């Protein structure tokens, strides 16, 4: 699987609790923080649910 870099670009304030928990599960707790994850179907599904809050780059 390819690796992807996920960066939180928008605050999760005023968004549903489920989206906040998805960001935490991805390892993102603050704005402008990045994590590198494997591009598994599970991770890509989580990213799709919060795509308005994150930026995704292929590595």
C-alpha cells in the first residue's frame, strides 16, 4: 500500500462529535499537524468522512 500524508487544515470546532473522534483516531489533535499513514481502505474511508477538514498528499 502507498503511504499518504494527512494534514489537518481546519478546526473541528462546531462539527459533530463523530468527526472530532475520527480526527483523533487518525492521530490529528491540532491544526497544521501531519501524520503519515498507510493508504488502507479503512484509513481512506476515515479521510473521506473528514475531507473538508484535512489535506491529503501521496508520498
